[in-house]
């Protein structure tokens, strides 16, 4: 091992096999290492121990309503654009026990005593980093912080990966969120043929790297990574014109297009479940048969669920078109006023995983066309 | 917007327990539940403002957002919740008795702007259970009657038997509040006005330059009350509307009660109409 001085923002090259040592180092530091792996002909984020758990030589072909795995036979691990899951499941779990209430004469609450898990996320794309940043704003406002999210977020270690092969439903360039990971990571990988290029983003990332067999990155390798990223910018499968989006949407709540898309939308809520920024939740009680013990759970919820806006005065949005309009006008409109940013990062999941193949880039284009006509 | 109090910022949705000390039947399907926190320290420090609500929790059933209907200056004593038994949770609450416990989180939401409307004539227009969140505002006015000009309460219910707080009207009238009651459908006991709340505007003269309107009730009533107020040129900054949606967390976090850029539970419930104007007439928004 050569003597070297690493600093935050240093760029080094790392043999691919050394990723195992990095994962081991993270586990040694108390992290659960989670990353992409293949399951049931899809790609999920789950516990990984070594390179062998990663999807080697596989990419995903994506289109509206379509996700297919394709073998490339190459010795590459991070060319695959993710599936329906996003990292939000680790910070904002889909189902989580908040507390248990027991009736022993009087009601008493036993909080869920589990300490917040420490996750190291391996392979976070630039768009997904942007999504975490957006959820940070929703869950950790100045006047209110979600205690569960905050505890998990504090414990997070992020290994980002630069995207070199965007899928057909990708449009991060339109949102300015990718394909290069610019900030918010501890380490950032760019996968080249023979090595990872690693940019160091935090002190913990730096200290972990000092234990690994890395070398200063040659200009050749850095150049190759940059060229790869420039290529990726040109390969976006979709484009979204983001100019004046909040005004466009707020000003056209009665557009004909809502009617049209409302006829295709199944109100299945897939888009909100796969969206890495959607944050709506509900709380439900689960009771034993005697009614003496009840477990209060938090679960993901969605505008598209019929009961979502139901209250004593009735259902605010009985029609599917109203629910779709709510999702899109929130995501690409009102979100800006609430959190200073749009709620979309251009990951394309809502397009890929819509069983009706509804494409929000197409919907916005159609709305513009209708307004301009 | 005022900051909301959460009792346990580190424990999501965890309530404090409060004991039901009395239940006042109001109508066939509405009662007022008077609550006192189990822990004296919490009871001592609990404060709310007119127009705010609490989340009441009954384990096994869930939470319901209930407006506080009692006197804010008496909050150290008991906190009153006027509840209509209309959903899963509220119907289960109806089966509780004095001495039983309810979980309570709150108070939440922006209050009625009692300071901003000082010096104005005040019209309180409400229908049905919409009087409950206005009653704390009435108590506030009673305590500080000299700070307000003419005060008119227009209150409507479906039938005479659905009217809330019947035994208090006299006291309010004695304090120079013009209490105008109307019902949609009269019965043989009724000799008062018949008609819907917005119709009231046709019977009286108001000076829009010095009038503030606070309104709460069924959304359809609110719509027409606002329509009449606008027709009489009450400025949109002085028309205050208390909205209801499916509030779940009370903290603008769970996403259920959104309206345009607002989380109604935290940015409302009370809004000046000027803030609602762009969304008010959009169907199903």
C-alpha cells in the first residue's frame, strides 16, 4: 500500500474487488449495508454483503409501463437503472410500529423502543440523492421534524454512484438533479471498466478509504468518467419542460387534459409508492381480539386511495381525475411553494411502474399544448 | 400561523391521556366531552386559542380531529370538545362514559384572528356543528366585549332539535351579541326564522369597511356566506373561513389535508379568504 494523503474531495481509483473491503469496513463501523440486488426478475434494495450480491452484467430496459432485465455479460455492477423501490423505504419505512397501547384498567403506552437502524446505502444515484434532499425538507422542517426520519437520516452513510447509462424513462437532466452526483454523499463511485473512481465527500468516507488499496486517480481515468457522464446527459429517454410549471398547473386546474388522463388512470397509487419523494402517510390501529392491546402503525398513503381525503363532510376528491390532478399539481406545482423545490427528480419511476403507462412528461407537454392552443 | 404544540416531539403521534370528567348532551347525535389531563403538570400548562383543534385518540379505533369548543381562558380547568357521532372513532367515543380516558394531542392550527379584528363589527356565521369552533371566539368576545363593535351571531341548523348550546343564547344576548338563529326545517315548537344562513345577509345592513366575518360550517354554507359577503364588499382580508379536511397528524406532515400549497391543519384551519380565493371555486380540489 502506498503512502498517501486523502482529503475530502480527493479523487482516487479503487479496484472493483476492494468494494468488499469497503462494505466490510462499513459493517465494522456498525452499518447495515444495503444496495441493489436482483429478486424475482426485478431490482430491489436489500441487504448486501459483497460484490457477489450486486447485479453483475445486467441492465434494465425501461419504458412507460415496462421494466425488463437484460444481460450484458459485462463485468459491471452499477449500469442498471433501479426498479420500483427507492431508498425512501429506509428513512420512511412503508410500515412501522409507532407504539403499543395496553389497557390494564387504564390505557398505557409502550413506545417502540428500537433504536434507529444505521444504514449505509450503496449505489445511490444523483436523482435519488436529490430525492433524499427533497424528503429532508418535508420531514425536517424548521417548525416540525419527524423523529423517525430524523434519527434514521442522522445515521445514514451514502455511497453514491454516477449514472452512465440512463434508462428510457429517465429525465434527471430536465430537473437538474443528475446524472452526476454533486453533493450529499460520503463517497461517490463512477464505475469504469477496470476500477471505481471514488470521490470522497465526508470525513468518515475519507477515513474508510485510507484503509483500502486505492491510488490517486489518473487524469486518464478522470477523463473517462467525465466523458461517460457527458454521454449520459445526451442519453436521457425523456424530457420535461420545467419552465413556469407551478404557474402553468395552478392556472389550469380546469383544463380538459385532466378529464382525459383521469379516464386512463386506474387510481392504483403505484406512482406515489415508487416515487422517491412522495411522503404521505396514515396511521392505523391493530387490535387484539379482546380490545386490550392495540398497536399503532404508520403506513404509506396516497392521494389515489379513495379514503385519503374522506372526512365527515364527504370525500374531497371522489373523481380519479381530481386525484391525478392533485398528485401532479402538488408534485410539479404547490411543492415549490411548500418546500422551495419541485417534488420531482426525473427518476422516471412513476412512468415505468404505471400499469396504464401514463407519462407525466407527456401529460405536461399535452397541458402546455392545450393552454397554448 | 402560530406554532403548534406537540406534547412529545420525539414520539410520533403519541398522545397524553385525558379523563372524561363530564359529558353534556347537546343534540341527538352531538355531545360535549369535557376532558382533564391525567398528569396535573400538563393540565396546568395546556393552553389553546379560539379556533384550534385537538386530535382525540381512542386506542383500537384511531384519532379524530375535534375543535375545542370551550373557553380558552378556562383551559387550565377543563377542555371541552363538541363531537358529532358520525364516523368510526366518534361513534366509539359516544360509547365512553365519565371516568374513561381519551388520548389527546394538540392544540393545532391557526386560531381565529381575535386581535386583528379588534375595533371591527364582527359577524359570526355558522351552521350545524360549525358553531363549536366559534364558541371559544364568542367567549373571548364576552370577556373583552369593549374591544369589538357590533357583534352578530348568525347560526343555523337543520331543525330546532339540531341547535347547539341553546341555554347560552340568552347570556350572549345580555352581553350585547345579536344572536340570530335560523333553521332549515321548522317544527311545531319553532316560531323563529326559517331559512339558510346566507339568506340572513338580505335582512340586515352592514358596513363593509368596518366589518369582519368569521365563518365555519358545512362547506356549501361557507361558499354562499362568502359569496354574500363579497357581494357586500367586505374585504377578502377580513373574511375568515375555517375549513375542514381529513386531518390526521395536525402538523402538516402526513399530507392528507392539502389544499393547493396549504396544509390545512397547520396553515389553517382559519384562513383569510384572500388566501383561499384561487382554489375556492375549483371543483374537487
